[in-house]
């Protein structure tokens, strides 16, 4: 299963999924008041249907 990492910078939150050092997916969101806006969501085609997107969204929601 891919490793999930997160970082915060200038109000943006980036959550990245990595497999063997390669980025295989990510989300970028920004919190505006009490609302979190998802600006980008991507999972590499070869990693779809493996739960990577679900893990990315779970971490994104946790950080919102």
C-alpha cells in the first residue's frame, strides 16, 4: 500500500501518496474559513481501484 504524506504551505494542504519513492497520487486543498476546497485530486491510472484515492481523501478530510 502506498505511503501517505502531507504538508502545509501558504494555507494550502498537499497530501501525497508514494509507492517506492514515486508519487502515485495527490490532493491539494485550501481551507477558507470553515470550508475546505479540494482543488486537485489525482491517482495514477495504474494505482486506481487499489484504495489509494480513498486513503488520500481520508487524510485530506482529516486535515480539513
